[in-house]
C-alpha cells in the first residue's frame, strides 16, 4: 500500500521533471553557458553546472509547494556558480567572455532572466546599489566590446577581438531563435510573477 | 525610454544568442542524481530516527533498573559535630 503510493509518486515526479526539463532546459543551458563563458558548440562545464542544479530541483520536487521549479533551478544555478566562481575565471569564449564571473552572474540574472534588482541582491547577498553598479559596469564593458552597428560600415572581423566577432552572428539568428526563447520564458515568467514575492522572501533572511 | 534602458536592451539582444543544443540524456542524468540525493537524505533521516529511538530505549531501561526517583531524600541538617 505504502509502496504502491511511493512508486506512483516517483513515477509522477519523473514524468513532471522530464516535461519541465524538455520545456525549460534549453533556456537554462543557454544561461549556464553564458555564466561559464563557453561558446555555443562546447558547453561541457555549463552542462555539469546545470545537471547539478537540476538534480537539486529533482530532489526537492515534492516539497516545492507551489514554487516555480524554473525559479528554484535558476536560484540554485546562481548559487552553485557563485560558490564555484573561481573555476570559471578563465572563460573559453562565448558572448560574455570578457567579463568577470560576478559581472556575468549579475548580467545574466538582471538582463537575460529579468530578475528584479532587489531579488538579485538578496540572492547574491549584496546591497542593491552594488548590484546596480556591477550591472552598469558590465553593460558598459559589453557595449565597448561590441562593434558599432552601422557606424562606418567596417566589417566586424576587422581589428576586433575574436570574442567580439561572435556577437554579430549571435545577433542575426535572434529572429529565428526568438519564438522558442519567449515560449520557454513564458512558462517561467508567468509562474514567476506569482511566486516571485515569496521566492524573494525566502532568500531575504 | 531613457538612455540606460536603450543600452540595456542592446546588451539584452546580445545575450539572446543561439541556444546550445540540450543533450538528450541531461534530464535523465539529473533525475538519477536527484534520486540518489533523495535516497541519501532518506537514509540519513532513518538513521537519525533509529539513533533517537535507541537513546530513548536505553534511557528507559536504565531508569527502570536504577530507579533514581527512589533514592532517599537528602538530609537538611548537618551531622552533629563530635570529638572536638
């Protein structure tokens, strides 16, 4: 009797978890690859980071109590990355390769995931002003690295570092990549607005 | 609307690059690891309860044998001083 119920719960959890990863995994892996500073084709460290975060989400699945699993995974991912930040000091390429691990983390949380400034600050254990300053600095660094669009018509490969050369190719397929990205974001954001307050409250103390 | 907003939008567009392909076995690996974590937590919890139970049983047995509540009450006067 108890065994049957446990087996049913395990099966349900496995099915729900698989559906969740199938829906949100791509977006989460992209965020992880931005954090670890890896090019799109070779995301080994990002996969390891994401697997660790997803395993914790799986272990907590029955006790999430209405919290969005996407929120939980993202928070765990950020915490794991902050904990192991020193391992990713030397990024191997990718869009954010020229930033420090902390700048990457703040930029991904604030701009890519759209987490509010206060929640980012609470998750990282920093004052909100500090988060804003890091974000501004990272944005400035990114813009100075990127080739000016339509400035003088020079090809982006002329005299720009290889890390900047990836950004035009990252910019063009956004029209094709956009629907999938917003679709995945929709599930996260829709539930995220509901549980955002309590997620933040959970981190705050 | 303002200047920083436009900058942030620009960087946001940079971040939305092509998504890396999700390895098909990533969900399975994560689930397997999560299952192991759950099992480990369960083992730790079970061992903890067993230890607590053992401690309670040991205390009950000791108390039943020694019966510390039957000891004579302490005297409240000092013994008489003799041979001084």
